[in-house]
C-alpha cells in the first residue's frame, strides 16, 4: 500500500463511504478532496451542539427539577435518588 503524496492526512478518520461522497462533491465543485474535507470539518465545528444544557428534567417522584449535564436520560434523580424518576406511578 503506497499512497504517499495522494493520501489525505487531516488527523481524523474518514470512512470510505464518506470519502467517496466527498470525492464526488469535490469533483462537482472543482475542489480538491482535502479542500472538501477541510470544509466539512469547518461545518461540523460551526454546528451548534445539542441544546442539552437547556433541557430540564423533572422527577415524578419528588418533584425535583434539574438540568442534566449528560446526554440521554440519567439513571437516578439527583435529589431523591429514585431510578423511577421519569416513570408515572401506575394505578392498579
Ligand atoms: Zn426525585
């Protein structure tokens, strides 16, 4: 395998399917593949992160409200520590 001089080193792994799509886009826009990758990285750097910090969670057990710092649902309510903080209590 000798792709010296042709390989694109950007310090990130580009999956083959993405690379193929980028090659096509580069060709259509009369740009080089590395230019296209640079643009892609620039785009993803500018893309705002998910507004998870503005998400409010509400414990159905103790009524505590908090803003999670992690993606997804937390395991327990930070106040009452209940793992069922997001489940309605079912009526029998
Ligand atoms: Zn709670």
